[in-house]
């Protein structure tokens, strides 16, 4: 099911048919460095992740991480969407793209559309995002779409401090 469409991209619900792509994305070195190892090693692991992650989140909250594909050929390029984490009071925006699709504006296009969707369609007043402190590319993209660095956060005593960015809809119009 398509959720959003931009000039070049479609964002749709993930299905178990996307397992090969999700397995590749979540085992890419950049994913492992900046997001972390989710323990997906097989296509079946990826299918279970899709069912218990994005599909379940969509059923529960009406949003999730969507598969991002190019309109021209329906090739998957990444994921982007909204997530409700137990560790954060607000919904956060997340994105990840395979490195071969970096530098083409896809992440900006998808993240910008997702932020607008969250504010205008879902009625969210505040959307946050978290990044590792060394993930400069994501930080720049978050600032480009209108989020501002707020503070460092730590979710457990042994976890690294992450940068928290936020967008408040009452302080700026998209």
C-alpha cells in the first residue's frame, strides 16, 4: 500500500516480499555503524523483522518505516518513515538508504515528505530524530528538513549518548 509519493519516489508499506532488500540494507556497513546490528542473517530473519517491526507498528500506530522505491523502475533504494519507540516520548523520523543511492537527493526527498505527512496528515505537533554523534550526514539532512539539535540523550547507563533533534510544528510552518 502506497503511503506517499514524491516526484521521483514512492513510500509504501513493507511486505515480506521485501525481505531480500531489508536483509541487504540492514547488513550494510553504514547501517551497522550508525544504526546497529539487528541480528538479521537470513531472508527468514528479515521476513520476521518486517512482520514484527514495520507491519506491527503500522497496525498499532498507523505509521512505520516505509520502503522507499524509485517511481521510474520500482527499485528499492532505502527506508524512511515514522517510528514510536518506547525510549522516546515523541514519534521520531528515521531513514536509511543503500550507499549506492546516496548523494542523489533521495533521502532528502523522502524525509521531507515524511515530515510533512507526519505534521499535516497525522497531526503530530512534535517529531524528533536521533543520530549517533559521528553521523554527520544524517545530522545535516535532519537540519535541512527543519529539525534542530536539542540535546544529547542516553537510553541506558551503558549506551552511548545520541544526538536528539526536534521539529515543533507550532514554531514553524512547513
